[in-house]
C-alpha cells in the first residue's frame, strides 16, 4: 500500500509542477512589456 501511496503522491507532485509551468507560461505571454516578462521570469527562478 505504501508503494501505491508513493506513486500517487509523485503523480500529484508532477501534475502540480506542470500546472505551475503552464501558469508561468501564460503569465509570460500576457505580460504587457518585456521588462515585466523579465520580472516574472526572475521571480519564478527564485521559487
């Protein structure tokens, strides 16, 4: 049962990471200026 729980936990973590990556890509593409896109990218690298 522990292996199943671990597998489900890894899957949830992977999906959460992909969701965050898609949100970052949306934020970068919607940034009004190149400077704001740079700020968004800089903030994301500090996470």
